[in-house]
C-alpha cells in the first residue's frame, strides 16, 4: 500500500484547472485562498474523524453486501480505512486544509493509499448524509458520557447530604431568612434538578438514535442500498423516514445544547449559593484552597473562581444555544452550508459541560461546612416565627389572626433588639395567653421547627431519610428508555 504523493491533487477529477476538489470537473478556477480558509471546517470537524471512519467502514460493508462494489474493492477500502484509523489514533494523519473538511480529507487519504478505487466509497452517499451521520454518532456518544458524569455528581450530593444530616441552616425566600431547613434538604434539591437533567439527556438519546445514512444529498439514492443493515451495524434503533428531513435535521444538536443550557442554569444557581455562603457575611462554608484563588493585591482574599467561572460559562452555553437556533431559523430545505456552523457551538458545549460536571463533585466534597457560624446565624434570626403562628393556629386561633399576633411579636423584638428565643415567658404571653405554654417556646427552636416538617418532601429528618432512599433508587436506574442502553 503506497502512501501516495501529497502534492498530487489530481486524484479526484483529474482536470488541470481545479483538480484539488472533488467538484473540480465543473470549475475553471481555483478557490480564492482566503475563501478556502474561510470555508474550511477541518480545524474543528477533524474531531469527527473517528465517527467519520466508523460510518465509512459500515457504508463500505453495506455497498459490498448489496453488490454495489465488489468484495475485492470493499476489502481494499476497508484496509485503507483501517490504515487511516491508525494514523488518526497515532496522531500522524496528514490533515490538509485545502481539503475543506474531515470527510474530504479522509477520502483523499484513502485514494492516496489504495488508488482510484477509493473513490468508490462515496457511491450512494453524499457529504450531506455523511456529516449528519457523524453528528448523530458524536451526539449519542456524548449523551452517554454526560449522563454518566451527572450520575457521579448526583452520587456525590447524596454522599455529602448523608454526611451533614444533622446540620440546620436558615432556608431563604427572596434571600430573606424564611424557615430553618436541613442543609441536606437544601443540597438534595440540586440532586433532583440533576435527575431531571439526566432524564432529559436520556430522552434525547432516542431522538438522536435515528440514522440519516442512505439519504444521499437530499432525495435518497437509485442504488439498491440496505439502510437497515447499516443502521444495525452502526447501532441505530431507527431510520429517518424522509431523506430531506434526514439531511436537514439538527434538532438533536440543538436539543443537546438546550438540555446543557438548563443543566448549566442549575449549576450556576448552585454556584451562586455557594459563592454567597462562602462570603464573609455568611461564612457558612469555606472552599478548599484547591478551588479558589487569592488576590494579587489584597492578601486577605479568597476568591471562589471555580464557582464564578461556572456561573460565567453558563452565559457561554446559552450563547451557543441562541447561535444555533438563529443559524437554523431561516434555512430552507435541505442542506445549506450555514449548517456547518453547528459544530463549534456543540463541541464547545460538550467540553464546557463535561469539564464542569467532572470538577464540581470534587469541589463539593472538599467544602468545609462551618457549623458554628451556621448555628450562630440561626440563633439570631426570626426563621421560627411561622412555628409560633402554626402553634397558635393549632390551638384554634385562625391562622390569619395568629400571623398578625406573631407579626407584632417580631415587631416588638426588633424594637427591643431581641431574638424570639430571648423573649421571656411574660413578654411572649402578653401577646396571647397560649404563648405562655412551654410547647409554644419549644416551637421556637430551629430543630423543633425542622422536625415538625414531616410532610412528604418536607425537611424533617424522617422525610429526608425517605428522600435519600428515593434518590438512591433513581441513581440505580438508567436514564435511557431503550432496554439495551445501559448507563452503568
Ligand atoms: N463540512 C460540511 C459541514 O460540516 C460537510 C457537508 C458539506 N456538504 C456540502 N454539500 N457542501 O456541514
């Protein structure tokens, strides 16, 4: 097998004027140099080399089986593709920008290796169904990777929640202290967000699991191809039923980025909470030095860089989503070159999300929970005011009235510079006789407030145990619908 001559570009059309391109036959002038660089997707779509080779190998086998190419030709092509695969793996593949994209690079290399018979690989195929296939294979692979990472992340949240089970923090609404909650309950809220994210990616797998190969440029092919065979070989459950849809569809790419955007929104919210909690004003947690940086000017500072970057990169993923929605919104059927713009936003999203989802669990497990500060904060707030109102309501006082009474108690505390717990029995009972009862004062303790929230999905320790059980069940389950697709 010869490796061919790199300078000799005449293998496609063999015409003198523009023999470097497969369409050279029709063209009389070379591509403008800057246009060539502008049009090339190779700098980014070389990342699809593996998918492209897999697709080509199966296409070749299908052509052989269907008798469209001979067994000898097929064997040669397979041999050539395998040699190219080795080059790609070893990093020695000679990428050539003048060959525009990964598909033409591989075809050119194949012809360099095995001669003109390599040109038979493109029988009954267009780059339009080829690139669509590569994108499907890539997205399917990345869905599985992201789903796995999300599951590890969720497992870390469960682990941390179990570790800090007895810690009570103020729960907030409007970023105002509202009612005490278990820290674990707060953390587990993110478990369920990630569960929905994981399920969304799982759902998407089904829609990505459609094979476009065999759709040709747009209208199918006159060759007696066997799409079912190719789908089976490539591990696709379904085929596109419409060739025009097949080569135009990038819904699965947009959906991937959309699910990623929602995931990033969750991670950004978590980041924001941890940033607030790590501020000196809150001091509920301290980040490990591994995930923070200092200031070059202010020696006292510890900046939550990782979390800030997660928050910042959320904007970047949203940008990728809007970019793709915008690229596609005006495109008539079928393939348009605009669609080449689908790759960078997808790749960038995959890289951003995977990196963050990989680092986040390590960051979480290295957090220091400052229990003393949290306890102190709880003692100073009014987050058990609802308890007092609930107590009165339990004694038959209409809740609205009880709310007003406790409101007056709080007002009194504010005027006196006291907390609810610091009020004497006399002070309390002056607002309502029922507040003299010791049970009323017990209700003012944050732990009692938490323990009373026994409703399903509430913050009581018992409800948390059930929640953790449910969470572990979810962790044990695959997010994929297809029986064969295990997310272990
Ligand atoms: N590089 C192209 C892309 O990524 C491949 C498909 C090109 N098809 C075409 N008809 N020009 O979209």
